[in-house]
C-alpha cells in the first residue's frame, strides 16, 4: 500500500483514529491506533526488550505501522487495523 501523510489533531493516549478515504470512488475506512508505551529500565537493552514484547504480544488484528521518536520516559507506536472496509 502506498502511504500518505495526514496530520491529525492532538489526541488522548491510546485513542483510535478512523480515516475515510475514497479510492476510485469506493469508500474505505482506515483505522489506526496510537499508543504511548512507557519505558521499563534505563538501559538500551531494556528499552528494546520492552518494544519487542509490546509488538509481539499485540492484538494480531492490528499491524505495526510506525515506531515514533522516543522521549526519556515513553515511545509512541502506531498500529493499523488489518482488515477494514
């Protein structure tokens, strides 16, 4: 799938975003979930482990789209609902 960038307004943590698009006149709803994951531990290895567990244990109906820029305490992760119409 080709990607486009859409700026969305500031939303609360762990919220869903639904975007309706038309592709060749056919409506499709794309669902995204943005989650902030808190770091466990201070070491890089601890942070990588935290991310691996979060992604591996995530609901299989959602696919990983993006891992955002981390802060000192958390990192945003964006998931997309796999089968939406």
